[in-house]
């Protein structure tokens, strides 16, 4: 039995088509994608996880983010199975370990990811976080992979403002397409300087853990009276309000993870919420924007 009527599915898909972010190379991406951290680690959940990813694709959440680190490749293998026969409809993102990001290792790491994913190219390849390999060397490796057609574009993850400035002043560093960082209503550190920096460069942010790991990182996202009141106003759950907040602009996209079809639907429905200015001001009162530089949150 379907969890959605055809009419409701069409409504959600139409909303998601209108919610996009634009990469520096003018590629349009859905504002809402799908994350896969810890997906593929439990064989008993495999069928359910594949089903959830495919439902997300059907609803229009066509960006799937994974990494060689996730389950030591298990996540990539599961994603590969989920997108079999659907590769042309998917914007596929994976990430390389920092210690694999040297010129002599990045090609092998990428090829291994491609094999696990069952594809001949990645749409976007990210450096998972900064390590000891010089940025110039990683960039050279990324550009080589682009020339070989193994990746179409590259970006970074867990880079703070100083990191981005260094990247920007490194040869070919301005070919970076995106920065993936932790960002949610209860973790707004990037609002002070990193997000404004990205806006100056017309480069979007990809927000991981936009639901604060189901609210576990910030229980206030679920329990706060204002959030509850707003959830009642829009006839949704508190976490849908939190996700809608991350999606409130056209330069931040979110990649929540979901292993249940009902949660996939709830994520998609969150993208249909359009806040008023009063709504946003009330949320700012409860979860204020930082007034000083904050350390970049990383999990």
C-alpha cells in the first residue's frame, strides 16, 4: 500500500522542482538531497534503505551523498544498488579520505568508489576534511580526475572560512563547487562569517545533519514551544520545521539521512513549507544568529 496518493506525490515533486541551488558552473541541484551516513552497515536494513533512497529519487531528491568512509565502502555499495538503472537521474556525490587525497593516491581512491557505486563517474567529489596533504596537491589530483572524466566537478567538506580563503588563493582553488558543513537551527556558527563568505563567491553550502541527527544533538529542536507552535501552524512535525529552516534560502541545500519511507516523505514535505518573515524572526529569537566567530561544528 502506497504511503502517498498520486496527487500528493505530484504536489511534492512540483514543489521540489522549484527549490534549487545553483553551483558556480551554473548546474542546478535540488535544495533537498539524501545523505547516507551509517546506511549500508546493517544487512538486515538493506532492503528498507534501498527502498527509502529510491522513494526519495522518485520524489525529486535526486542528489545522493555518500563517502568511502561510510561503513568502509558499504554505503557506496548500497547506493550503487539503489541507483542501478537510474544513474542518469542521479547527481552522485562521494568523498575522499584526507589521507587518500594525495596526487599518488586520489586516483585509486576514486576508482574504488566508482567500482562500489557501479558507475564510471561522479558528478561531484569532495575532500572529506582537511588532512596533512597540501591543498595544492589535492586540487591537482582533483583536476586530473576531471580531465580523465572520472569526476565532473569537485568540492570540499568541513572547511571553515580560513580554509576557504586558503583554497581560494591556491592555483585552481576557485574551481571548487561547494563546501559541505554541519548546519542546522541549533548550530548556526557558519551564519557569522562562513556563509556570508560563500554568498560573496556565489558558492552554495551543503548542510549535513540538518536535523541534528533526528534532534538528538539539540533536543530543543523538538521540544521548544515556538517550534511546536509553528509545527501546529503548518500541520507538520517539529523536525520538519527545522529542516524547512535550513532550506529557507536558495543558496543552502540539505542532505538529511532517512532509512524509513515515512521519514523520506516527511523530509520532502518540509521543502514545501514557506515561512513568513515573522516565522523566521521568531525562530531567530529562540535560536539566535551568533554575534562572534564560532568554531566550525563537526561530527
